[in-house]
């Protein structure tokens, strides 16, 4: 992880103080704000390499995530107390890279940050040519985060696109829900495997009617694969 800045948006000072020494000991500058509006302002001013946000730091977490995702693919870790599965699913769909429960273990948070950033760095370093997959009637471009069906661009949340890209780049390979969760969302603890099912369902709705020798197939009792003929 580069010696740069991590921004934490949290209205609980104690949470920040748990992580501050862990982050600063790695020669990374720790930035702290107490609510979403201040967090957005600081994000624009400081251009951090990573954002940690407490879902309770304001009333509109998804609005906060959306505003960051409008201009940046920066990794984002969300933390929350007693969140419902639908709230986690929505946050991940809107643009969060990981979701962890509060109270948390500082060492686990650091491990997750490192894992997320490794994946982020790997994606960023891959050449543009290898970031595009084309099948009949289907084009997935991970560099520009674009999905085109029969030549027309379709709006798609980042996690759905990442999920489709992963499966389409490994045709006819069966992925379990656990594998998809780990590869796309990058975590296992506190995860809800229904997240995968929800995203697969939404992908199928978008792709319906455009399949030309390819399709997302359910392998009962195992998981899913991107099937090609």
C-alpha cells in the first residue's frame, strides 16, 4: 500500500482512534471527518487512496457512496452496527468494496484494507486490451466500466459489472457463491451469500433477450457459471 492518505468518515471518535495508530504506523496519513458532507469535501480536497466510512455518520450512506463513485473508483470500506442484509446488499451494489460489522477488530480492518487495495492495484495495472471482453451481442469493458448489449450501452452498478466480468472471463467455469463473494466483494466474515443471488438475478434481467450462445447458468447445489457454446 502506498504511503499516502486514508480518509475515515465516522461520527464515533473511539472508532477512529482504534485505527489511527495502525494506519499511521504504516506511514500513511490518517484523515478524519465526522459526517458525510465533511467527508465529501475532504475527499475532494485531499484525494485519498482509500475511504473508510461508518454507515451511521449521516442519514444517506448510499448518497455518499454515489457521490464518490461519480468521479472515482477508489476502494471504499463500509462499517456499521446491526445492519440488515438488504442494507449491506444495497451499499455493495452502489459502490462499496467491503462491509464490516461494528465493533470491529482493528487488525482485521487493516487486513481487509490491504486485501482490497491489492485487488484495486492489480486491476489498475492491467492493460486496457485485457480489460475488455467481447461475445456476440455483449461487450464488457472494465476500464471504462461499460456494458454494451447489441451495441447499446446499459447502465449497470460496479459490482454487477465486476461479477459479470469475472464469470465471462472464465467461461464454463463453475463458481460457488463463496468464491464469487470472495473474488468480487473480497470478504467472507459477516457476508450474506444472498448478495450473490440478488446480483445474479439483476444481471439476468439486464441480459435477457440478448444472449447469443452464452448465458449465466445456475449449477444446482454449487453456484453459477457463464456458459458458452
